[in-house]
C-alpha cells in the first residue's frame, strides 16, 4: 500500500469513527454532544481533501 493510499484510508477511518461516535452519543441521550461530534465528519474529510489535493504522483 502506498503512502498516499494509506493517508486516504486513515482519513476515511477517522471520519467513520467520528460518525459512529456521534451516532452512539446521540442515541445514548447526549444529543448536543452527538451533534457536536457529528460536525467533525465533514471537517475531517475536508482536511483530508485539502492535504491530498496538492500531491501528484
């Protein structure tokens, strides 16, 4: 696995973990915290896109 593929995979895993944490918080009764953590998902994916966008192999 190349370094670029690993980086993409890590960003997706981080966003997925954030989503799962958000859903678990929401359904456990902490709706405000769940919504806050849910905002991390697009932020992580946007940051990943920004970091990966400048690299051409």
